[in-house]
């Protein structure tokens, strides 16, 4: 009898192919299948030393027959209906106890529903958030799982063996039932949007406010990457800024169109945050900025119509670095607050410090600060923002003045910094004990008799103003 494979993988696109190589390199025998058999053959032919551990198959029957039972199958097909189609096509060849893992960027609600539908058939399901792009998939991604514990126990040995490691600890964890893993991945991407937007804003101030060229900006990012901002995104910001366009010899950044793509996870994060009434302004600003980036003609018209704002006042590189640091901490803090809300509402066993730990390596938002965040979240009282944890409160007290200076200086010059500004505005609201919603309540009561609470009558509600058209 031929040797069976420990795991099977369907979908040999960039992420699937790289994960398959990673799995084989970790010592596991893996069967692979792709919709088009030529791709499977080409993949196997190009697998080099790893080819002997990879079993190419050309029918789902052969694929499922090549696997150890219970089967563990990793789906790497595009999120959406392709996942359901693939599961339906596989179903006739599966047996109770088999584990299906969806490693695409799926909507967490789809994963929740798939887990329930498959459980009814005796099949185990894991919705697996995979972060780290092609390079991460090949050499160590961050893996965020959701689903039944039994499914996790079956898949963990393989998943932990291919994940990125931080201080030897694999960045792979189960965060709860159903859609928990894809939820964590979605919020990861929301934070990713805010982080990249803030980097782009600081880049914009250097480019448009200070007239610096891409090479000079690259040096600044590279320098920042040696301090508390040390992170994958700052590192590759330096790389992107330093890269020349092979065709024209010009800085690559100067020939890239200023229109950002988006596949939707940032927007999903914001929609979910709104649904839960969890504040996520930095991510909202980042999503909106991406949308506006697509309105090039409108922006060009606007620039002509409203030209002539002031010049950017002096800003030291250290102030920009501090602003970026404070803005990032505030954006991550907002993301963790949303996770905490979802954890409570969905009943997921999702310790936030484990989430921070899982993001310390492999994923796109990996940042050395995440290790400190894990420590702070382990001590934090549930419901308190990360920003209020002693170490981060201290950090913010030190760096928010620079954020304030950068946002106000940019605003006076008419240079947009929407995510940095949103982070700051939220922070300022969080530190305003006596807010201004009393005016909103007064207005609501005046036009609609909606009622308000009084400071001098705590615990009671339904008070009204002495409006002329009132009934009492
Ligand atoms: C990751 C990335 C990855 C992908 C994003 C890009 O964690 O590895 O987030 O999932 O690059 O989906 O998303 P947008 O196309 O929406 O920017």
C-alpha cells in the first residue's frame, strides 16, 4: 500500500503553493490538488528537493484517497462561494471526523455558518486566518484559527510546525469556535489598513510638506526601523521608498499611481465595529482614505478649486516618528477594544494577550511593540483600552504631544492626515471627563422629546426641558 499523506491542500495559487512547500519542508507528506491539473503538475515539477514529499493528484477521489484518515484538508481557494463549491465537491469523498480548514481571507460569519453546517454532517471545520503574504506562507505565517477544539487538536501539529516563531513560540492559536479565527484575521487587516495609512500620511508630509525625495524618505524609515517603530511595515516602507523603477530609473514610488486597492477586509472590520458600537476611528479613516484615493479626477479638480493652503511649519524627524508611534499604538488599542467586544458578544475564548502574541511574528502587522502589548493585555482589566495600561499610558503621555503637533501643523498646511488625526481625536475624547453630549441630548429632547438623564438625579431618566410645546 502506498504511503498516505498527513495533510492535503487544494488550491495552488500563490498562497496555497507556498504553504504546500512550507508544509513539505516541515517534514510532512502532503497531497495537493488544483482545479487545473496542469498547475498541479507544474507545481510538483518545480518543487525541487521537496517534490518527494508532495503527492500531486488530479481528481478529488485520488486526492482524498491519498490522505491519512481522519483527513486533514487545507482549502486555499478564493474567499466566498468558491469555498462552498469546493466543500460541496469534496463532500462525497469525506468521512465523519475529517477536518476541513479554510485558509482564505473569508468573512468570519461565513466561517461560523460553515462550521455549524459541517458539524451537522460530522465534519470538523477550522476557519484559519493566514497572514504574512507569499513570503510568510512559504517560511512562516501567523495563523489564527477558529473552530471546534477537536479540529484544532487534529490540525495543530502541522499548523504549529509551519508557523512563524517568536522566541521559539509558534504564532498559531485557536481563538474560539466557528468564525473566531477569521474574525481575528479581519481585525488584523483593519489594523493593517490604519498602520499603512499612517505610514503613508507621514510619507506625504515629508514629500509634500518638506519636499524630500524618495531616497531621503527611505533613509528616515530605515532609521526609524531601528527603534521602537521597528516593524515589518516600516521596514518595507523603507524598501519601497528606496526602490528604483527598472524601466525609467525614477524612484518607484514616483511612478506608482496613488490609488489603493482593497479586497474588503478593512471595510468588514469597520462595518463589524459599527454593528457592535465599538469605536474604530483610525481604521474607518484608513478605509475612507482608500476609497477617496480612487477619486483621482475629483481630487485634481478639488486641488484647482481650493488651492493655496499654507506651508508646512517645521517638523523634526523625531516629532514625525513620535507621532507615528503614538498613532500606531492608538490604532492597535482600538483594534484590541473591538476584539474584546467581539470576544464577549460571541463567547469566544480569545485571550487578547494570545492574539498579540500570535501577531508578534509572521504577520503583516508584526511589530516589536506587540510583545509589550501582549504583556500589558495579560494584566489589563477586561474592558479597559490597551492605551490605559500603565506602560502604554506612559508611552502615550510621552509621544502624544508630538502627534498633536504633527496633526495640527499638517492641518494648518492643508495636508491630510486622516488616520493620525482620527486616532488623536479619539484619544482626546477618551480623556474628556465632561463631554459635550449634553448638548446633543438637549437638542434631541427639544425637537423630539427624547428625554435625558440629569447629573443631579443619577439613576433616573426621562427628564425633559421646559420647552413651550412640551406636554409636561
Ligand atoms: C496578510 C494580508 C493579506 C492581504 C490582504 C490585502 O495578512 O497577509 O493582510 O491578507 O495582503 O488581504 O488586503 P487588501 O487587498 O484589502 O489591501
